[in-house]
C-alpha cells in the first residue's frame, strides 16, 4: 500500500471545500501542502446547482437591512433551535465573505446604478441575497474557485477517489485517511493532523432530490463510524418547488428567488392557495410551503402544482432566470403559458456532524464544514441562501486555525491503525453484483420517501427502521469486499437510520420535522411503540 502525508486533507470539492483549499493555498506555512479529494470530478457536487444566491448583510449599501434583522429572520425560520452565537458570527461575517468571493473573481449582479443587486427570498424581511448571472450563483462561485485551485502549486487534487475509512489511533485522534482510487481500484494511506470533511448532503437516500448522484451522506457516515457526534438528524428540508419531471430521480431546482420576484403558486384549478396556509403566503418558510403544496396535491389528487410567473412577465423572467429557463426548455415545458409545474423534493440537510464554532468535532484533528456539518446556524429549518454563506464563513475561519496547526503526525502507526491498513491490504475489490446493490438502494429510497418524508409518524418511522435493518442484514452477508456502489449504499443506510431514529425520538412537530401523530401517548397505548427498544437507539 502506498503511504503519503499532507498538512491538510479536504474531503469534498463543493464551495466549502474549494474555498478552504484556496485559503490554505495562500499560506506559506503548510510545508506538506494540501490534498483535495473529490468523489467524482471537480464541479460535480450540489454547490454548482445553487441558483438563488448568498446572503450578504451590508447596511452601508443596503440601508434597509441590518445584522439584527438577519439574525431574527434566521432564528424565526429555524424555530428557535439555532445557536444564537453561531447565527451572530455568520451574519457579522457575511459582508467579508462576499468581499472574499469578489476578490476570488466572482462577479455578482449589479443594478441600474452599478451597485450590488440584492434580491428577496422566502422568510427574509429584506432583500439581502446576492446573485450572479441571474440564477447561476453556485455555478459561478464554484467555477471561480476551481479556476484558482487548479493554478495552486501546493494543492494536489484526487478526482474519482473516496475516503474508505478515517484512520483513528487508540487515543481517539484522527491521523489520516484510507483513500480508494476508483480508476485503478487501489488504496492509499494518507496522514495529516488536519482532516476536514466537506462532503455535502444526503439527498440520494430519498427517491427524488435536487441533489446530484454523489450526495449519499458519506462524510457523516465516516465520522459517525469512528465515534464523532451527530445531531439534528431529523431535520431534512424539502424544497417546495422542484421542477416536475415525471420518473426522474434528481429533479432540477426552481429557485425560491422566483417567488421572491413575484411568482405565485396555483393548483391545477388555477386557485392561488399559499395564502390559506401562512400569512407570508408564497414566501413563508420552506417547510410550511412544502407541506401546503403536498396537502393541496393530496386533497385534489394532483401530481403537481404550478408556479405562475405571469406577474413577473415572461421575457423578464427569462432574463432574470436563464438557468430555470434552460431547464424548462430541456424538459419540454412551454414558458409562454406562464406556468411551471413544480413539486416538493428533498433538498437540504440541517443536521449532520456536530461541530463547534471553530468547525471542530469531538474527535481530535477532525473538522467538518458545509452541509455535512451541524453548526447550529440553521436550527429546525434553513433560511434561504444561508447555506452558501455558511460554507464560506466557516471555511474562512477554519483556514486560520489550520495554518496555526500545521504539524504532521509521524507515520508510525499504533496497533489500531495497523489493523485498518492490514484490512485494506487484503480486501477484494469490485467483486460485487452492482445490479443487486442498485436494487437495494432503490428499496432504501422508496422506504425513506414513503416513511420519513415531509410528514412522519410513529408507525411510518418504525416501518422505516424495520426496512433499513432488513437491507443492512442483506449487505452484511457480503464479506471482505469493497466496491464503489456498496460503499455508497452502506453510507446511505447509516445516515438513513440516523435520520429515522432521530425523527422517532423527537415526538413533536417543529420546523422541517413534521409529525402528524401528536397524540403520542394514545399511540403508545395502541402498541405502535412496541418495536421502539429494538429499532431505535
């Protein structure tokens, strides 16, 4: 097995990982350089799909806005389960985050006065979202960061590679990673005193999601398997408006910014219904709007509802939202009707690896940033466009910490690490029926969508855990082999189980976690908790 070492290992190449790598590349103190590991190729994650924008509170330019207002909006959307210190920290650093992105070559859209153009999104009380090329903000930011990192001479990039396991010694200190190269099917042990997980979301555990195929919760599973704490796993955000594409697993996003610009939700009878569910109507928090659409669909047996863009104007819409326009054209949706078919769809994960304000986990040397982390910013429901902001602010802060913590652990292994390395030295590669693995994955997706979706209850959650355990028992029979698809399924099952267990433990409805069985004690009397001790930790 090949051995190497780096000053920092970053797992994941979305905006959080790329921004951190760029910041570290500017330091001359990291003698052993930086390794960036990406599961597919650069530019293959969720970040590039982010349409809406990034929150930036700049009262000097946007005089109606304030940090206090942003903090309040974030906490209201998060149902008060946010960490106030974290929300304050992120909001106060939002202007600097935007300036750093501009320094890295990101061009945000300007208004007629050649000043930054702020837009409004759901649950925000003021326009404070910066966007680029209309609705291509994530793609523009990721392109700028990719261009810079490819020019850095102290950053190595492993594409088509995954972290098979984190190396932890007997003192519960993370010393490095085992990397699997999916091109030549080889393993490598890589050491570092700074291991950063930036692996994104969990969308692929659901039947439909806006997330790309790589989002199988790998980082969360890797961390959990070595004893890292996870939290808020029940809080899965379903975006109200994914483009309705029948029989598609990954659905394109129709940005909330469209509703911020004046688009309205109507059902297939043409009735404007959002106002019946919340006083903010179409711009209510995402969990409220998603449930409203779901209820409207179920009560009327609709497959979807429509987003009426006629109030914006078709030509203005096309100019403001070129990405959505292209997506509609690709899916044979005629915008001249003024209607875009939409459905709720898994979109974002508020839970994850528990970290402090310095992105540290409870495992020494192990950090987490971006969607795979649980920082306390989002609470029970993410406020729109706070996600890209979180990525940049925490990556920027973590860079300073890593630069000060640049010692490389010795290559000498203790017995625990030697055992792991020996395992991968002897393991068989790709001796698995991928069709069978894919069949099990489809079962998991169906299970999660049916039982742990926008609404849950005791029966559905216990049913979900029973099905997950059943799938896990099947793959346990596959011994001493390693394959890319099996790895993803194992991680997805781990995360799915944590989500269902956490949802079962929280026996009330709050934010994105909606339980439609509020009479818990009555359900216990009916025996619906009979499997609780077996199926939930």
